[in-house]
């Protein structure tokens, strides 16, 4: 039996007040709809509407949650670099640790 593994995504939303929210989901479009319907986090519920500005695919939940935690720790400027495609902020562009 060849079982397909469902990918997880890290996503970033820009809220009405220009703040950023980072989360994980298997269906990003559905999750963004939930946020805009007030069924997302308390943070986004108070800052609707939200707009999807970034997504990143991961092989599993654990990997996505680790990346989510990393992004949540970043300052605003670094998040904006990622959104705008600044290479060193992407996981595949990271240098190996020595």
C-alpha cells in the first residue's frame, strides 16, 4: 500500500492593522477563510480582514511547527524580507552549520 503523506504549510498573514500572523495548516486557503470568518486565532479575529502574504511547504507537521516558531521569533523587518523573497531567509538557502 502506497500511502500519500499530506504536506503541511507554514503561512503568514498580513492583518488589517499591518501586523503579521504566522501559522501552520494543511489547507492554507481554507485556513485563511476561517481567519477572515472570525474562526481563526484570537489575534486575527480582532484584526480582520487578513491577507495571505507567504506560504512554505513542509513534509510534516513537526517541520512546519519548528519553522513557525522560528518565524514568530523574527522581527518585522526580517519577516518582510522573507515575504519579498530575500534569499537568506528561506530554509533551502540557509548555509550549513559548522
